């Protein structure tokens, strides 16, 4: 569209109009495209809603009559005869792709396996799927809709005839309205360009002069429009920038003072390794690391103890010189150096402008605290064995006093056994936690079949479940496998089930489900419908030795470490876990496990 600019031959105004014209054009195309897609989506959803009603009616009949087990699918013909659409095609497909019922094909032996049909594959992963394609069974084109019900698929389809095509067509009235609106907008653009062109040209000249540091007249009049307000704000911004620059100089002085009193040694160098900024701790640490007294900072790049620093700086500086600047970000490296009885953490940061920073920090104290913590955990595990010895001595006393009443002997023996078992479990749990935190490399990585592991685990819990009158529902594919540690994966599910048996209450139901997966992770949910855990306790249940009901937990024989082991085992498999209280009662855990743990 050509624009006519009366009273002005300015190229700038024409460019301004073209810019606005293109913006309106692109906006109109986007709105039109969006509306078209929404219309198509709406009509598709409406059609699929009707097909979904058919599939749900069939599924309800299958559920009520238990057709999957009886294999008497002929009754579906009666249901189909009551459906308002006489052309509807219904198909029942088993989980392995075998067709067990088709309302259009009577000789099912002629049908090939349907597992690779597009709509079946989609519903397998998202519970529903649709597709328009030529049927290999009848030679006609259908609009297919499929639903996945774990053991089988229910598929409904309509012939892709003129009626269906017409239904899916979009209403074009909106596009006519959009074209008319586009023409009116262009007329307005011509007026607006002429009206604001002069003011914008002045503002542009003002901005160019400001960018090139040319003299600027702060009193230049731009009128009382929004553009005039913009020019006044620019003058204010310049004044603020001047004040900010002065403030930055002061902050730099404060930073230098801070570096001098900081416990961390810091030095900043340019690309030629000339010192820009440093503090006294840096020289002290360098001298200690190299075991020399150096006052020439250039010598630090010749120290053999800092060879890794030099290699890192050299290699990454070359990358930056070759215009390799990942995300315009910094490149850093950390390492620990031990000299005598001290440990130092040094970090090198190479900036995109080729400057680099070296920082050195004395971490002897923190590392010692870490070692003390490790030793303390091991000592606790060792000391917990002492009560076991005491209980054993007590049992020896009972043995040496045969005159003691028999009922008391039995009572003391039973109590001693309970305590011994509890303490042994506690020692085992602490050992597992310590191993996960400090020596993860000792865990063997292998392919673990989760479905098989859970079924074997249910055999172990069979007596406890019967005693508590509890049931477990597993929704885990039999072929689901994870590359990880079998011991830790077992502990995740075993501790959760054990907690439910102890605390959920009788007649509870446990459900374990693999509800989703992507390229890297399997996602699980675990819940029961028992008494649950109060909201105030949920943030802390993964802490070691934390008990929502301390007295009841000890009576049940728990160690207080089960959920801590679960959390650490999930973290070992690069996953995350969180918990929430269910509205219907009980507690629900959501966690993820990485498929390939390398």
C-alpha cells in the first residue's frame, strides 16, 4: 500500500509509516493465524469429544460385563446399535496390539497387529490419540480416536466423508472482519505518521547528539506530547548517570578496602598477566603454598605448585581469543591443594575480556569439621553396639539364675530381642546413609528391573500385609528397568511400604504407580489412604531421627532413618522427592529416578 504524505516529503516519515505498516500487517497475520488454529482446534476437540463418549460407553460395558476376561465381545454390537451415529466403527485392541473386536470386520484373523497404528501409539503415551488415515482393513479413510485403559485400547472412528470434512472447516467471517480492520488501521497510520513525524525527528536528533556526547540544549521544546516528556526524562537520566559514576568510584574504594580485610586471598590480572587488584592474603597464601618468600607477583606463574592454574588460564585464554565465548559468560575452575596440615581451595575465573581472577581460601577448618562429622557418625554406629552387648549380658544373667520365674524370663528375653533388632537396624541404616554420603563409588551400578523387584518385595511383605488387612496396587510396567544400584532402589520402596504398614492403619490401600516418563527419568507416585501425617510435620519428615509421633514410632520399632534413606537413595539416582497430604486421607510421595545412572 502506498501512502500519501501531504505537506511533507520527508523520507523519515515514509520509513516510519512503513515500519508501522509492517507491524500491523504482521500482527494481523498472527491474529488471523491464531484464530484459525483455535477454530481448527475447537472443531477437532468437539469431534473427538463425541468419539470419546462412544469409547467411554464401550469401556463401561467392558468393565461391567468383564469382557476382557470372558472374551465375549459380541454384546458390543447391541450397544453400537443404540448409538446415534450409524457409521461409527468400534474396535477393541489388547495391550499387545491384537484386535479382539471390530464392528466393521468380522473375520478378525485377517487383521494384522495394530500396535503400530499412530492413534494407538499416541494413546499409549498420553492415554488418548487421534489420526486421519486410510484403513488397511476396509480400504476407507477414517477419523480415528483411541483411549488407553492399561490392559487394552478402545478405538472409535467415523468415515472421513463430506460431512466430517465440512464439520472440521473453519468459519471465515472473522477473516473478513480482520481485513476490514486492517484497512481502517492503515488510514489511521497515515494520520498518526504525519502528526508525530516532526516530534519523532526532533527526538531522534536529540538522541544522536546525546550518544556522541555533543552539546545538548536541555531547554529545547518538544511540545507537550509524550515525546516532550521523554526528552525531559533523558536529561534527568544524564544527571543521574553522573551521580552514579561518582558513586561507583566510591564503591570501588570500598571494595578495595574490603579485599584488604577479607580472609580470602584475591588477585585480578589483565590478559598480559599484569596485576590489577590484589590483597595481602593472596601473597601470604601464595608464599605458603610455594614454601618461598616472594614479593614479585610475576613469579607465581612460574611456581610448579600452581601449574594447573597456568594451564587452565592458557587454554581458556586461547579459546576466548578464537572468539569462543560460551554465552558471553565467565569460565571458572576449582581445585584443592594440600600443603602440610593445611588445605587450600583455589579458584580461577577467566572473563570474556581476557582478564582473570585467582582466589585462594584456607578451608582447613571446614574440611576438619567434615572429617569430624564423618568420624562422629562412624563412632555412633560403633557405640550403638554397646547396648547389644549389655542385653546379651542380661540374658546370660537370666541363664545363670534358673530360679527366676519362667514368665519373667520370657518377657525379658523378648524385650532384649526387640532392642537388639532395633539397634541392629539402626546400625545398618546409619551405615547405609554414611556410605551414600561419603563413599558413593562403592555402590555397584547395574540394570535393575523395578517391576520384578517390587513383585518379589510383595512376597516379603505378604504376612505383614495380611496381618494388617492391607492391599497393595502396583501400576508398574513389568519391563520397566533402571540403570542404578539395586540395594538403594530396593530401600526406596521397602522403607515406604514398611512405613505404611506401621503407621497407615488397618484396612488401608497402598498404590504405587509409574505415572510418567521422559527421555531421562521415570516418575513415580506412592500413596496410601491411611491416617496420614499432619501438615506441620511434612517439611521435616526426611530429617534423620525426626518422628512425627516419637512415642508411637519407637513402639513400632522404627529407627527414624527410613525416609532419610529414601531421600538420599533418590538423590543418588539423580532424582527428587517431595511429599504432600492427600485430601482423601493418607500421604502421597512423588519422586523421580534417572533411567541411566553413569
